[in-house]
C-alpha cells in the first residue's frame, strides 16, 4: 500500500508529526498571549473582537459572529465582559430594535493598540530564528491551507 502523499514521498506519519508540531506551536503562542493579554483582563477572542471593531467601526452582533466563526450567543457573552471593562458599548438600531450594534470605546482602542505593540515584540521573538524568506514561505503555505479550508466549509 502506497502511503505517500500526493506523490511527494511524504508519509502519513510525517503529516501527523507536522500536525502535532503545529498544535504545539499554537499552544505556545496562545500561552504567550495569555501571559501578555492577561494583564488587560482580555481573552484572545475578546481581543479579536475589539480588533475587528477598531478596524471596521460599529458592527452587528451577527456580523462579528460570522467574522470570528462563533455564535451570536457567544458574541453576546464576549460583549458582556467588554462592556463591563469599559472597552465596548452596545446600541440598538433606531429603525429595528432587534438589531444590536457593538462599538469600541476610546479605552478599547487604546488597549488594542497597546496589545498590538506588545504582540509585535512577542512575535518578533518567537519568529526571530527565521529569515524573511522563511516567513514569506510560511505565509504562503498558511494562506493556501486557509483558502482550502474556507472553500470546503
């Protein structure tokens, strides 16, 4: 039985190892995030939500849910915490009271900018052993994989 993958000579075991290594990398990056993001009392999904709001302006709950791949109920939970911390506000649509918009506050914008600066430092450290060509190669590979996964869903 030929176990090579797409005729490249890559064995199924190699793909399993790559997958395991990738998960380990993501776990390490997540732990690094938790160390830095924790001081702002933000989870990574909350930060991603604030980042979307800071770049795109007020958004419907359903739009944020779609962008983050979460349910509207999950976004409501994230929003509760962001509102409590003063990072975001809720507003109902004047024409349709069922529609809720989430808006980032100035405090939320300040936190997003601080975290982005800190994460850039952290990312530089994590990827410091790679040269520019390797980074561009990873970006190309990840883009292809994400595009494939998005097409399948």
